[in-house]
């Protein structure tokens, strides 16, 4: 019952417009290697990373042609012959994340840094991604989606959710601490607001426009700052935090402007968690005050399998909800345009069957 052809969204070479290819081959179940599984995809979120990949604007280049997408949900329809110890079975609903597969045996995997695996496979970057109707994935790396969590609500937890959940987890903050979220109205940011509130943090959300303002306030942000209207972000944050500054900043802007001044508005001992990924910008911070204020600057890159399970469990409990609008795979070019223009509050999740 697995067809031989499928529709995929493809970028033929970096910078080209994304287009739909209706006759892309589907790997036959009998050709699956041990450890591989074939998923019939249901839906996929669109992350700003997919736009970076389509444009090829990062120093590490994606495959070409490129089938992007890395936060999708599908049903397992086949598992490669001679697969040993599969933790999943045919018929289960699972999620595909940025880390499509890791070796689980190299130094970095052993340290829990599967993201940095020496043999890492990256969805929609070095292997085909979720902008497809059938996808080869890996039994040891897919994330099981609990029954309570519907597929559209789960999709963006697999990248946006996992990423901000892990960044918060390692931000060295506690309950009641102030966390600043530049990019709070975007895909990652609006989930960061919710994970932060769930963890008992107080949130200063920074973004722009009425839609994003309303969204983050509805999600529980304590303070809103519009970066296009504020005359002095540092002063505004100091004021909101009793003069002392924030305990952490989790920067999820796709442009470097969201990083500016973070060291200035953090209090002593604070953490700057770098998450947003402009391709070429340098991080500008005062060396003197980074030292003098005992500031930690830390890169935070998606998450490992355990982070994914934790982030999904919290979403399944109902504590964190992706705010998404539905669209279709065939509409993906428009979604990229809107993402690029900063028009999307929350996420767009695509029905891959249309
Ligand atoms: O593992 C990682 N570190 C990881 C994982 C997933 C995504 C990193 N990312 C990266 C993406 O590649 C992208 O560079 O995080 C960035 C944000 O991804 P996203 O949340 O999917 O993008 P979005 O929905 O467009 O949200 C970005 C928000 O930033 C706001 C925009 O208005 C938008 O709402 N923003 C910008 I651009 N400049 C800002 C500023 N100076 C700003 N908000 C506050 N201050
Ligand atoms: Zn992503």
C-alpha cells in the first residue's frame, strides 16, 4: 500500500525558490536498511532554520537539491529487515527532529551531545526532511508521540520546543528568576514563554507588533517590550527587574540585533543563551563586563533524545501549547515569504497530504 511516488517540497539549489515535485520516489520498504523505518508523514512545522537552509545563508552548507523540514509527525509504515532491538513498531505515531540520527557511540554521543555526533544525520539538511509525504527515518532516533498529543500540536515541539526547553534547562536559573526572551513572538520564542512560565520563571518578552504582543501576553509573559518602540531596552529591563537586570536571556532571533546589549541587561552571574542563528554575525559583548559581572555565554543547539522526550511530555500534559496556523505543503513558498517578513506569530504547520 506504499506508493512508489510522492509529492515533496524541494529547493533545487541554494537560493532558488522552493517548488513542489509531484513524482519524487518513495523508498520501497524492502530496500530499508537495518535501523531505518519508513514514515507516512502527517504534518510538519516550518522553522526559520528551513528558510536559512533554502537560502544557503549559513557557513555550513546544506545538501543540494534539498528537501527541507525537521519538525514533523508521521506513522511508521515499515521497519527495515534485520533491525535489532527496535524501540518502536509499525503503526506507531512518531516525531522527526533536526537530529535525524546519531551514532550513539562517539565521544559526543556518550556525553549526551547527540547534536554534535561525529556521524550525525540532520533532517532537511544532510538527509531528506519532513517536507515530504513519505520519509526514511531511524528507529533509535524518532520520538514517540503520546496519544494525548495530536500531531499538529506535537510537530513544532520537535524542534522549536526541544530547543528552547533545553536552553532554559541549562540557563542556570531558578523559580522566580527573570528570563528575557528576544524573539518571543516567533516559533521558538512563543514556546520559550510557556516553558519558562511552566518552570516558574518570570518572563520579559521582546518582539514587535500587535499580534505578537497579544500572543505572548495570552501565554503569560510578565513584561512586554517592543524592540521597535523601546528607546532603551537595557533601561526598560533594569526597571522591570528592580534595578538589577535579568538572570538569563534566551535569544531566538534570526538576526543578530536580538543579541545586542544582552550582557548589559543581565545581572551579575547571568547567562546569555545563544539560540538564534544569523549566518555570519559576530557576537558583540563587552569582554570587561562579561568578566566583571561573571556572565556565562553559552551556545545551545537543539537537544538530544532525552530533551525531546521531556519537551514532548510537558506538551502532552497540556502545560505548553504550540500556537499554530494550518497550511499546506503546496503553500510553502508563501510561508517562507511570511517568515522572512516577520509576519508569523507562533508557527505554521503544514498538512503534507495537500
Ligand atoms: O538549535 C538551535 N539553536 C536552533 C533551533 C531552531 C531554530 C536555532 N534556531 C534558529 C533559527 O535558525 C532562527 O535563526 O532560531 C532562529 C529563530 O527561529 P524561529 O523561532 O523559527 O524564527 P521566527 O519564527 O522567525 O522568530 C524570530 C522572531 O524574532 C523576532 C521576529 O519578529 C520573530 O518574531 N525578532 C527579530 I528578526 N529581531 C528581533 C529583535 N531585535 C526580534 N525580537 C526581538 N528583538
Ligand atoms: Zn528548527
